[in-house]
């Protein structure tokens, strides 16, 4: 019990101590609280002031940042403005276009200074357009290509490397059609139109300069070379022009800043205008050359007409449709050339007929100029066969005879095709030549010389047109034309033999009741006439340029004369018509044969040698059994 009381007392003592400590702690905490309230009252105004200052500091910091941004922006704008106004520099095209693109975007978003930026965009665009024009000018200048053959005129590759990205950017610039509210769009469009027109002017002048020299060369050579070749050169030059125009069109599609169909057509029309003017002037010079001497330049006209006609569809596409032009210079030029072609056919026939009237002097026995010109004309015709046939169809079958009417036996107009009308014309050419030759041969006061003239000329026609043609002449000669030549050759050869050797044969005809004096007279007459024939053939050569023909005529002449002479000698040697037969029989048949063959030796104009009469007669008398 005492122990419990003692523990209780101890607990009460501890409790009292604890209460005292708690009271003191409460007193201390109350004191702290009072102090904290006083501290809070003291600090609160300072805290409020600090928050205001912090906000002001933040505002000041933000203001300073904005000021820095604005200052930096204005410095950048000034630098970009200076860059734009300075213009694009070498190797800095990308930087320049990037600045313009940024400004253009800023204008598109209606920034506060969009007007000023729009002016800068327009200024920068014009600087780029000036660079574009400068590069085009550099690529459209220099020394034109030379040489005998025209080569293309490609745009320099080094300039193309700069132009391609430049053109690509120019095509992105604002235009009224794509950016109707953009302040710079109208000015940029105007500048682009001027630049594109300048492109057409510069490229057109350059390609004309490149082609002009070759055009003059074509005209100059047309006066000196073969007409067919010259006409083909005209076609080749025109084809080169079309090739250049097509290349320029493709280049325009690649380099044109304005790509609308109307802008392309307009620029292309400007570009090809110098080319069409050059073509017109060149073809005009050729037309004047043809008209100045149509007979000489007929095949120039026909060949040029043929070559140019084949280019008509290509011209229509490249020079008319793509440029949206109604003018067709090639069609007009072809019309003029065709008129000359149509005029050439009747004039050529008229010249042949005029040649048949003679010039009032001796015509000689050689090949006439108009015969050679006819052969040359027909030899060259196959090379321009299609053009000639087309022109003849246009003229009308038979109308080349200038009012003489259509030849009997020819087809009706509806049945005539190109080959037929060409054959009809060549028949009339051959027939007119033959008739003129016949008329001239009859005009000769010495029929024997006229016969030689006719044979030489008809044979020349036949040889070069039928027997040994140098071109495909037979393809344009109808069967009647060939038969006409063959029959007239036979007639001319018969006339030649009749005029030169018939008098010889007539002296060898036996006549009844004629005495020795008649035989003597016949021998004398025969050899006198033979001397005349010999002298004639020493002056007039027969078929001088035809060895085969000469050999044939020589054999026929020998067969015509020598057998008759042999028979006459054999009949009369036994009649003892003279005590001195060598006085009358001057040559043996073998010698006469050699003499006649000598007419056709073709080795100059000297007379064939005649053996001594004594030797000839002695041989003949010994053969006949006569004694002396």
C-alpha cells in the first residue's frame, strides 16, 4: 500500500512538472504568435511592393526583347532592300530569289508595310527580268555558223544552266490573273510581256542572221549549177529553216516566262517574222531569176516547186498554226513558181517551132542547138517528174500547144492522169522537134547536106532518148513517141542514102541500044559523082558522136553501092568498051568499099584516099582476061 501511494505521489509530481512545462510552452507559443502577427504586419507592405516591381521588371524585359526584335527586323529589311536594289549578283541567284519570295509572302499576308514590300518585290522582279533579257541577248549574238552545209544554232548550254532556274522563278511571280490583289502584279506582268517580246525579237533576228548567208548562197548557186540540183538546194534550205523554227518553238516553251497559249503564239509569231521575211525575199530573188530566163531556168522552177510542195504540210504546222497566223508565205511562193512552170511548157514548144523557121543562113550538118536542148530537157524531166506532171494537169491536157487544140487520139480530160498527161506533153515535144528538123532540112539548098543534117539530128534524138539514154527518159515516153522516133530515124536514113548514093546507082543502070560511049559516060559519071560524095563527106561528118551508128550506116552504104558496081563492071568489061579502060574505071569495088567506109571513120574531116587509076584498072583487066 505504501508502495502504491509512493508511486501515485511520484506520478502527481511528474504531472505537475509536465503541466508547468506545458504552460511555459503555451506562453512561448503565444509570444511567437504575437510576434509573427507583428512581423506579418511589417512585411506585407514590402511584399506588395516587391510584386509590383517584379511585374514591372517583367514588362521591361519583354519591352526590351520586342525592341531588340524590331531593331533586328528593321536591320534585316534594310539589308534585304539593299540586296534587292543592288540586283542579282553572279552565283547569288538563289539568295536573291529567296529574299523576293519572303517579301512576296509577307505582301500576300497583308503585313503593315505590304505596300513598301510590294514595291520592293516589283523592283526585284524587274531586276531579274533584266538579267533574263541580258542572258537571252548573250545567247542570240556572235558569229553565225559558216561552211557549205547549214548546222543548227543551239542555245549555249552555259547560259541555259542559269536561265532554267531563273525562268522557273519568273513563272512564280504574282500576276493579275493569279494574284488580283497584289499591288505589284500589273507592273510585273507588263515587264514580263516586254521581256518576252524582246526574246522573240532577239531570237528571230539571230536565226535570220544564221540562215541569211545560206539563203544568198542558194540564190547565187542557182545561176551556176544544174537547175534540178539548185531547186533541191532551195528545198533543203527551206527545210533547214523549218527545223530551226521548230527548235526555237521548243526553246520558247522552255524559256518563256509567260506560258499562256496566247502569249506563246504571240511571241512565236514575233520570232518567226524575220524568217518569213527572209523566205519571201529569197524566193522572190529566185522567182526573178527564173522569169529573167525561163527557158534556162525551167528545171530550177520545177525542182524548187517539187521540193517546196513536199514541205507544205510541215510549213502549215510550224509557221502558221503554232503562231496562230493566217499568212502562208510558202503557199504564195509556190503559186508564183507554179505560174512560171505553167508558162514554161508552151514557151518551150514555141521555141522549138521557132527554131524550125531557120535563121536565114546555112544550117550546117551537125546537131542543132535546139536538138541538144530538147534532149537535155527530156533527160532532166524524170528528176522532176511529179512536179511537171502536176503542173501539166493544172495547165490542162494539150493546152501547152497554145491554141492548136488537143491531139487526136488523146484521152478525155476526165481520164487523164499524171503519167498520161506527161506522156502527151513529151510526145508533142518530140514531134515538134522532128517537124522543125524536117523543115530545116528542106530549107537547105543542097538536099544531100540537108539529108545529112536530118540524119545526124534524128539519130541524136533516138540515141539519147531510146537507144542509150543517160537518165530514165523512156519512162516518160509513150509508145507513140518511141515509134515516132524510130520511124523518123528510118526515114531520115533512107533519105540520106537516097540523096547521097541514089545518083551513083542511077548511073549504073543498063540501058538497051546504048553503045560503048554510053558505058564510058556511065563510068565517068559514076566516079565523078563518087568524087562529089567523097568531098561532101569530108566536109559533113555523119553520126560523128555515134561509133556504132556510123558502123551500121557504113555497112549499109557499102551493101547499097558496091554490089551494083561489081555487077556493072562485070557486065561491061567483056564488051571491050574501050582500048584504055583504066581511063574510065578508076577504082575497083574493093577500093570503093574502103573509100565509102572511110566516110564514116570519124577520124577528122580529110577526104579518104583514092588509089591510082592505072593500078585499079590493071587489076580489073587481068581478072577479066584482057591483054595489053
